[in-house]
C-alpha cells in the first residue's frame, strides 16, 4: 500500500559543510601520492570537459582516474576526519528538529559512497543517497547523483518504499541543486562560505 510522507532533503557539500569533500579528497591525494601527478594530463582533459559540461560523467571519471581501492582505503579515513571539522554548527541540530516535527530526513549528495555516509554518520539521517562508485574501480560511477539525478534518486527510493514524498523543505547551495529544490514547499538556499541562509 502506497503511503504519503513528509520529507526534508539536504545536500551535503557547501550546504551542511564548508568547502567540498570531493575537492578536499582529490587535493589530499595530490599532496600524498605520486600517482595523481602521473595522471595529470588526463585529469586536465577531464577538467576542461567539466567546465564545458558540469553534468558530464566522462569528465568526472577522467578527473578521478588515478584512484585505486588502496588509495581510497588509505586516504579516505584521514580526509573524513579532517573534513568533519568543516561541518556547520547548525547542521546536526536542524536534522534533529526536522525529526521532532515528524519529517523523514534524507541526505542526497553528489559525493561518493566511500566518504559522504561516514561524514554524516552521527547525524541520524533516515536515508543517505550518494554517487555510487565501483569498489574495484573507485573512479567509475555506478550512479552519478548530481543535479537532476538527485530527483531520480529520490524517485527510486520512493518507489522502492511505496512512498509518495511531500518535500516540505530542501536545503541546497548551488545551481545543481535547483532540480531537487524545485520540489520543495520551502527551498532553503545556504551560503557555502558562511553556512547561513542566503
């Protein structure tokens, strides 16, 4: 039986946390491994494609092509520990407030499944949706959860759980969030530098 439910959707990078965990992870790799530098020409090609088309899966995979499972296992815990310090102070309490109001709290992030869930593990989200990467090829997407694909992710979850979601609020910080924000009764745009509503 299909049931209706009030949901609140949160973005992560730039919304609940200053800076971008994807960028931080990549920068850490470049600082602590020679391998990314060997892939620099491919990375730059991906970067050029990205600036032309930010929704390009190929661009994002080329920029991550240097990644190996060993690098993820070694570096991700360090980056996660450091990036947690960048989370905005209101983030955890806001999720608790939404729960108290009877809303289902959903995090939908373009970040990868090997960092984002651990970055918010203490925040008691009911559902966490991220970009899904192949375990043996952590540079390659199973599902890229960016822009309009966030709506796809929400729809898949709703269908699987036989829920008709009513998006009460949605928190985001960038143009790529506009698709999921358009579903909300109240879109809350966050300044990624200050953590305050715009």
